[in-house]
C-alpha cells in the first residue's frame, strides 16, 4: 500500500501493493523525478551484499526457455525459446496443429511441460503453488479460440462474470466497469442481448471486453480473426492494438492469419514441427530467405510445408487387410 495515498495496486497503474517489493507509489506528490520512476527500478541485492538498481521492467514479461511438451507419441515442442516483451504485441504463428493453443495453455499453467521453464512476470509458472498460480492467472486475460461466451447469460453478465468471481466490488462499481469495457469495444448498447443474438464479430468483441474486465497485465488471444468478415477483422485489429497501447497491456496473439497479424504485431515468432523456425519484425519475416517462412508468410501453395497429416502410403493403406475394428 502506498504510504501517501493509501492506494492498493498491482504495479501497473503506478500504485504498489507490497512494500516488501521495494516499490513505492509513483503518484506520491512529493516524490522527486527519480523517485517517481521507482516502479521501473528495483533494488536488488548482489552476491556481495550490495544493492544495485536493475531495470526489472526491461525483462520480458514471459520468458520461455527449452520448452518440451508431447501429446502421446507426438512431440509438440522440442526446445522452444520465446521472449514476450512488455507492452508489445507479440504474435506466435504457424500452421494449424503446430501447437499454438497448446503454447497458450503452457503459458497459463494449464499444462505441465516435460522440460523447460515458463517465467511469467518473474515467476516460474509451473513451480508455483496452486493459490499463487490462480492469483497470477487473474492478471492474465484470455480470449479463447471459440470466443466461449456463457450462453445462458446476457452480454452484460458475461463481462461482469470475472468481476463477480474474483472481486468483492459493489454492484454499482461492477455496473460502471462493465459499461466502460463494453464502451471500449463499441458494444455498450448491446448489453442486454443474449450471445445467440450476436454476430460472430460482436461475440469476439464481447469476449474481448470480458478478457480485459479485470485489467490484466497481459492478454492472450487465440485466433482472434478466424471466421470474421473483412470489416470485423479490421475492427478487431484496431481494437487489439488500441487496447494494448492505451492500457499498457502486453498482448500475445496466436494465429495463422498472416496479413492481419502482421499488421498489428511488433514481433512475430513462427513455429513449426516443435521449433521456432524464425522470429523478427513483420517486415523481417516478410523478407525472410527461408523457404518455409516464405511459403507461410506469403501463403504459397508450393513449398516445404506439408499439406497432409503424417500417414502411411495411400496405396498401402488402401489395400491393407482389415483385421477387425476400423481398418
Ligand atoms: N487434448 C488433446 N489431446 C491429445 N492431443 C491433442 C489435444 N489437444 C491438442 N492435441 C494435439 O496437439 C497438437 C497441437 O494442437 P493445438 O490445438 O495446440 O494446435 P494449433 O496450432 O492451435 O491448431 P489450430 O491452428 O488448428 O488451432 C495437434 O496435433 C492436436 O491434434
Ligand atoms: Mg488453436
């Protein structure tokens, strides 16, 4: 809690909740310039017992190192390193089935890797006790691949849901917050509609309002553009960028929609067959010399990317004797 203004906070808005983190409210009116910059600087004890300043905010918000994960026999990730920089939009791209949704589940701690670490805001997500993991997840917004609105409650209640679940705010405060979030996605007027009455694009925007309801430090978007018409896509592209920049969020987008993703991403990782094939700015990847990246980024039908899921030879498969059950 800030000693001057008494504010509690998560550190993102300049107020800090915990003195033991050596941080102080940057809104403290009497603070000199360097003191106001305190949220960006922390004192850290060195091996010699001396304290030095370190720029903890310069560290990536998510740091993935040596990640390995399999589903049955199938190796999904085989030594993946990814840095998600704070306040940036980072895209993870790759063909369908490469493991993009799986990666988000690993970042959110829903899946356990075989090897490697996922550090989120300085915490090893897979080593956290459950209550600490739940607390951290409250600060991680997620927009699911399907939108996943609750179908039995209206738009207002869908956005209010995380606020009711995770806070003890008054009804009046919840109402104001929900209206603000719906206003941000242009759907304040649709608050009484049921999910079945929404178009696909509107449903995505409601899901987006719900994902940011708790003012998370980061938000993960799973295929936000799939199935949208060009206008809805354009609206979503703008919204994601604006929300990221205006709220100083950190955004992770997993997608195979190259054009839209390249339009908003600051940095793109391309993954395939368990590895990061290449990463860089959208421009760097568009100019890549790698045949694989070229095929993917420019949507070329011919190239090294396989169209078929691995299978035995068709002729062998065709004439193989059935041994009961499904051939
Ligand atoms: N619950 C599960 N059990 C077993 N295998 C799974 C499960 N979920 C996903 N897989 C497999 O893991 C691989 C990666 O799946 P994932 O859903 O992460 O891919 P994706 O890149 O998100 O694909 P898409 O672009 O189609 O959404 C796929 O081969 C898939 O068949
Ligand atoms: Mg997916």
